[in-house]
C-alpha cells in the first residue's frame, strides 16, 4: 500500500499523510482504536471522519474524493 499512499500524497497536495508505527507509538494506536493493520484514518481538524480497514485502495480513493469535495 505504500506506493499507493505516495501516489495519493502527490495527488492530494493539501492533505497531510502520516505513517504511524504502532509498535513505536502504542499510545496513538490506542487513542484511535487501531487493532488491525493496515488501517487508514481520515481526520479533519483533528477529528476522525472516516476509517478504512484493510488494503482497500478503491474504497480509500472514494473516501478521499468524498471529503475533498466538502
């Protein structure tokens, strides 16, 4: 999924992409309820607006398009 995320980062230049290693940051994983990986959280103004669990690139793209239009 990393190449896909890099492509999205190039496409959506006004979005911040952050990769979190849950082994290094267990508090962050716990705060967001990350129990499986990969998991993608879409946040707006610090609040979760969408969650995609698993390597579902088409679903992730739809979520991006939905929230970029708002």
